[in-house]
DNA sequence: CGGCATCCCATTGGATACTG
DNA sequence: CAGTATCCAATGGGATGCCG
C-alpha cells in the first residue's frame, strides 16, 4: 500500500512537466469543486437539485461545468429520464469509485487535522 | 484503511459547508501548484532554485506564494542559511509527510489512469 | 541566489434572467 | 426541474524589475 515517489515517476515520469496527462486529471479532481462533487456522490446517486443543495456555495454554472468535466473524464455518469418534469441523476462510475477509494483516506486525514492546521499562527 | 463518507462527516460534518476549515486546507493542498510542490519535496529537501526547476512551468510568484501558504499550514519548513550567496532549503514537516502518505496512493492511481481518462472521447 | 513589489492580462467564477 | 446564456467582478497567475 505504501507508494514511493520513484514509483510515481515510473508510471508518469512527466508529472512535473507541463501538459502531462496526470497534471490535467489532477487539476480536474483536485479542483475546489471537483473534490466536493465527487465526495457528495460517494454515498450514492444524486439529482441535480440535490447536488446543488449538498455542495453549499456552488453556483449553477460551476456545478454544470464541473459535472461535464467529470463526465468527460469517465468518473461520473449522467442519466436523464424522459419525464415531465425532467429528472436527471448523477452517480460515480467504477472508475470514479476506484478514485474515491484513494481520495477518502486523504480527505479524512485533512478533516481530522484541518482545525490544527488553520489554527496555527500565520 | 477503508474510510467511509460517514466517518468523514463525523470528523468534519461541515465539509460541504462554506468556510469550513477542511475546505480551506483542501484548497491549499489540492491546488494546481500545491500538489506539485508537495510532491517535489517528497523525496527530500530542495533549494528554491531546484524547486523552481523541478516543478516545470511554475512562476516565481506562484512558487513563493505556494510555499508561504504551505509553510503557514505547517506542512513545509523553510530553513535559511546566513551565507553569501544566500541558501534557502525547503522540506516537509512531520505533518507534511503524514499528508503525503495519504496523497501518494491517489497521485499514483491518477498517474496510472491519466492516459485512459484524457484519452476518451469528449 | 532567493526573493518581494508592481503592473497587467486571462481565466475563473458568481448573479441573474431565460428556456426546454 | 434541469439546465443554458449573458454579463460582470474577483482572482489567478505571468513578466518585469529591484533589493538583501
């Protein structure tokens, strides 16, 4: 389970180079809203309106563009039901769930230490 | 090792609320340059100039502000030697190393899958 | 060498209004 | 309900120049 920097360099020797795919994906999932949306979807499928309420402070514009990016990355699926009124649901894909398995321990650690970290003298 | 969303909510029931400490710290470490700088420091102490070269594409301004943020968060230590010409070294703190233990598996996974992800049809 | 200060532009992102 | 479109404000971030 322990991973070294050397291993990462083997898989993606270019992490530190501009335009490398790893950087691009990291920018998507590590973005301010990306993490929160992925996190919200971790405990199950949500509708557009539910997501909007769950992720407090996100604007419609940002929710839309974040979802489109994550969907294009294959991390999230969008399912639209032909009903009136319209219903659209978002969920993690298998890839997305794999990702979140790695992301949750990190977020958990941050949640545990965030108080200490922001509480220290500037 | 497995972590549930419920656990995270317990530690920080506010992850989804604006202004919550967890959000702030996540913004620091998950920022475009934050990850890369932390990653670069993972295999050891680096001087300013080395960091600048290692993290390709970063400007002096961004390197400076990223380092100051991470230092204020207690994740990075800055050591200045009173020499001429000046020498300054940056390294992870214990807290920073703990963080990277959780971050590396994630980055490793992304490095492994980045090609597939960005390669899919829009 | 290791920065900080300044200027400036591009992109991000929010608020509002409107549509299928 | 689930978006899109538009406009505008804030910020991110690059280039340059100066200083210890």
